[in-house]
C-alpha cells in the first residue's frame, strides 16, 4: 500500500480503509459529514464493515457508510447521490457517513461525470441499492426473530417487529444481512413519502473545504513523489524537433529532462483520448517551483507539423480524421467561416418547402451570430498522480470518467485492467475538460519512465493553452414572414471550427411548417472538447436572440411569442423526432412569467431580457435584469426557472443554477480565446477575462417546476439560455443588438467612442 | 539558498530555501500547508490569498524573503476546527461548489471583516474582486459575508 504524507496530522484511518470488498483503497478524503474522524478511528477496521450492495457498508455498532460512486467536480454528487441511497435505505441522514467510492464499474456503476448524467443515470440504481439493503436487513431481522419478513418495519436506521415488541439497529443485523443474496425486484418508496430526497442537505465536504483540508489531488503528497511538468509547443501546428537541457539540468532540484511519445503511431483513439501534442518534453524534479524555474532554461527547437491522420474508434465505428498542418489565426478563422457560410452545407432536417416559402415571403429577417473558442479554466489546473511499475499502475487524481480512461491506460501501459487502480479525488472544477485523459496518460508514462511516483502538474499557462476548447461557432438564422407577419419558414445554417453546433430537431423545429437546418465544419488543428452543454451553449445564444428579434419584428411579447410557437408544436407538430416536450417548455416559461413579475409595472425600470432552452432532457429559462452601473450595463438580478424533474438536494440545486447563470453572464460578456499564428493570445487570467465578484448579479432567484418526473439533467441546462437572455437585455439597455460574443468587447468600444 | 525565520499561524520556524521562492510554494511544498491554493501564479485569481500582517495578499507573488519575520496567517491558522465566524457563514450558506477557490475567498473576506465589521456593497466588491470563482458562487459569497458581518 502506498504511504501518504498529508500535511495535517492524520491517524490510522488513512491506512485502515482496507475495505471488506477486498478492494485496496487509500481514503484520503476520509469519511465525511458530521462524524468526527476520531470517532471513526476505533471502528474503521476492514473486517467490521459489512457490505450491503456495493454502495452501503454498516458496522455492527451501527455506523452507516454510503459510498458516492461518481466523480465530484462541484455538482454536489458526493452529497446528493448518497442522499438517494439513504432515502430508500431508510436511515437518519444526519447519522450517515459518506465516502468517495473506489473505481469499480462492476459494483458502483458507470462512474461518469458529464452530460448532466450523474443523478439521471444513478437515480434508479441507487434507489434500488438502498431498497435492496433495507430488505436484506429486514430479512436478517425476520430470521433472527423468527417472524415473517412482511411484519418487520424500518424507521431511521432501526428495525421493528410491532407484534412482539422487538427492535434493533441496522448494525445489529448487518453481519447477517451481508450474507443474504442481494434481492431482485425490490419495492421502491412512493416519491411523495420521501424525507431525505427533496430536503436540502449541506455539502458533506463543506467543513473540509472551508478549512483547507487536502481534498484535491494537487494537495496530496506521497512518499518519494517527484513533480513533472511538460513543455508543450508554443502553438498549435508545431511539434518538438530537438532540445538542449544542459542548463535546465543544472538547476536545483532537477532530476531528469527527456522526451517521450504519448501515443505510438497508428494508435486507435477512443472518443475521449483527444490530445493536442504527442511528443512530450518532460522536466522532472523535486518541487513544482523548481521544475517551473528549470523549464525557463530549456533550449527547444520546434518544427511545423504535417497533415496527420488520426484513427478514432468508438461504438459508432472507426473514423479517420486528418488534422491539418498550419499556424491558424482568429482573423483567418473568421474569414473562412464567412466563406463557408455561403457554400452548400449538409442538410440536417427539412420540413415542407422552405425554398418556396422564402421566395414568397413578404419580409425576411436574417441574422448571423458568432462565438469564440472558450477555455474551461478549471481553478485546479490539470494534474495527476501516477505510480507505474512493470507490474501495476496506481493513478490518483481529478478525472470525470475513470471507466473510460482505464482501457486507454491498459493499452498504453500494456497492463491488464485489474492491475490498474484509479482513485478519484474531488476535482477543482471540470466543465467537460476532465472527461479527456491526456494528462492522466502523460503522468502514467512519465512515472514508468522515471521509475518513481510522479505528480504531473500543469501550470495555468499550460492548462489554458493546451486546447480541447469549446469550438468556435457561427450560425445564420433566417425567418420568412407573410404579409400578416405570420412566420412561414425558418432556416438555420450553422458551422464551426472544427464541428457545427446545430441540433436540428430542437425548438423551433416542429413549430414551423417550412423548416431547414444545415451544418458545415472547417477542419483545424486546434483541439476541441466537451464544454458545459456542448453545442447547446452556442445554439441557445443564437437562436434565442434571433427569436427575440423576430418577436419584436412581428410586434409580440417575447414570452407570448414563444408560447404561441410551442402551442403549435404541441397541438399540430410539424415533422418527426422533435426533441422536446412542448408542455414542459411551456411550464418553465409560465412559471418564469410569474416569478419574475414579467408584466409587473414596477419592473419596467430594468432592461429585461428573456430566453429559454431545452437540453440534457431538462428545461431552463431566465429573465435577466440589467441596469446601468458606472455608466456600464450590469446584470443586477436574474430570475431562473428549471424543470429537471425531481430535485434531490434543493439548496445545492439552486447553487448549481446560480453558478450556471454567473458562468453564462461571464462568458457572454468576457469569454474568449483568440489565436495568432497558432499561438493562444491568452494564457492566464490577466488576458483571459473571467467574471468577478463585482460583475456578478446581487440576486439570482431560482425556482423549480414541481413534478414527480424522474430526474433529468441539471449541471448544464441552465447555462445555454443565459447568453441570449443577456443579449436580449443588453438590447433593451443599449438599443443595440449583440451578435458576436463576447459582448463586452463591443460595449467597451461604445464607451470609448462616447 | 538562505535561511529565513517564518511566523506562520503563530508558529515560528526556520527554513533554508531559495529567497525568490514564492510564499505559496513554501507553504504548499515545504510546510505542507496546502489549504492555500495555486491558481494562476500571477496574482490574478486570489486562490493563494493569505494574511500578511493582517492584510490579504497573493502568496504566489510574494517571495519568501519578503515574508520573513512577518505575521502570516493561512486558512489553517484561521481557526482550529473551522469555527471562525466567516467559515461558519460559508457553511451556513453552503457556498462551495468545487471548493477549490473558497479558502482564498474566505481569507479575502476575513481580512476585510477584521478591519471593517460592516462593509458596504462597494467595499465588499473592492475586497473580493481579486478572487475568481469559476463555479460562479459569488451570490452566496456575498450572502455569507453579509451574514458574517452582521454577527460581529
């Protein structure tokens, strides 16, 4: 077992978490929630934890532990997923201790954070796990008391047999229950009788967060650990040619400088094996600061890349992609996008006869929208700990999908999966970037090469300039009106670098007789990846701004205008495969009207913008209220409504929506990464502007549509519509429509002109 | 290398280290006080905020030589068990999402409230705008500061 050196005094519980399942687990986050660690210590011995389903462990003295299966990156799964188990297990949530589970896709499910899926995909399995364990405990009690199981009831971690007056704790029966096979076909609670789910619970790691305990991989220290950093090429389209490390090697604390190849030629990537640079120049030393300094002494020659063929496998089959050579710039990107927008594109959906409708239109509204590359900028830069030998690999750190990276590691390291142990740490943000595992694979190869435990650390600059960005996008929207200002045709043609953003079957598809959606893409060597609501985060911005302008053109209130279109989509839908439920869409808009006081005269002092969007099976809508502050438009308050079905942990869900709103305002005003000759023009927060305290709203009022629908996504859906709500409010405030993100650039310009 | 007398969280200690090493890395890598976070290295994000003679400073840009013989407080020195009023307010409002920036936020807020128990909105803005929260928890940071200030 690895020895951990943590900075604060930790006792034997760190070493004693050898679980009854036989899994070897270093529990550096320890047990969370209410239970002082000192109380845990005497009972936290391997053979005393009885495992009831993979998720639940109970000691004979009634300590109830629930494992969180999914990687936590701030979306609250460490709290909300165990709450689901606790609900069906019927325990007192206040007495439950929570622990991050090991990577074990057999016992703990898919273990993937992304696509707003955590609660969605675990809702049923976790309810079943809790209900199954409860049934096993009842059966154990029934056997012991010699009574029928049907007569054994539970309440808050206790078992009762009313007729005989017998009772006992879950702990009393845990050993026996653990020997009972996990039942199938268990009965779940009626949602209306829930008392854990639906009641706000504090973050189980809150105390550790506010006291600065080493929750993050960057904070952990291991016996004999070295620090590695990679000197990546200074631009996309460049690669390592040669280097002279003689000066760097003389620097204090430096152990080694070498180059290594990430993927061998012909390596077949999975969809999440994206990497920007393959030839790595690695500096290894004792401390981060020493390695940072030594990097400055490297003498490196870079050379241009050639067109490169990448083979990408996956469940949709193998595809080959040519990554073009060349040093790309934002100015040429914009020119190319304008050029491609005029070319014929791939048809994605067509209803009716849009060409004829446009030809016969009394009026046409056409608008083009653009958005830049966005960097994820997780506050904890990419890093990973690896200790790889010829026999096995231990990897510890922040990653959204251990089950996806394990097969990659197995191939790269030529080790069987059962010799690869991945431990999940709390992530300092993820936003999609940490679904990709290049930094993890890099760490593994570096550890194997230097034959030592290594932590690979990205500096902020490394992190921001590496790539895997939200793509650069554009879309042109057109609407055709007849003489009575009825919308007779709608056309969206979207493109991007290097993918198009269009979701052809989303609203307003289904609401307009003649509809056309098209997409095109420009190849690039700037790598892209998932970023909070991929594609949707641009579509919503463009489409919902366009609908606002269209509503104004036809002389209708923007909410009423949307409701009319949705009425049509519900009563007489056009086409097939419309990817939304018009009723739930209407539901969020109606609740938003009420909550925001949309028609309330006293709100006229605000410049108000509205937008709504559907993605990840959920519906979100916002009203953004802008005022002038120091002569500049400022979003003072926001009203948000979300329909994501049953809400597990309401206050944490509110926090998530508030964060999405702030994230959206920030990216709408300031976000953007530009390039010149292949190099990112922003590499740290002095040039990449992030929203700050003074720019955030004072109040974000969040409401959820109440229903019993199984939970749908929450982390992403509130984010996309924020951009358009901001644009639409800015129009009211400045009299100017905003088409190109980030909007702040143009507001600053206006101010300078004045 | 040079020897420095450090006074961190009331504990006096001597350390032999390159004088140019930023206090951040001395705290994290030499003293294993990892509650102070690395975020940008150029004093732009505030994740590394500590108190220097009671003032909030960015430890990533403060060489250890400048910190010698000065009173330095890190998040670990704010309270024994997380029961400082600002930490309690942070828990009450369940501010954190990912949590990475929050120790820096708390150190900035505490420095402000230590000097000004009832700050105005503008004063809070001035004190807190050097700390980035990528998760966007600013609304709750504001609520927590206001509730900590009224309790003082």
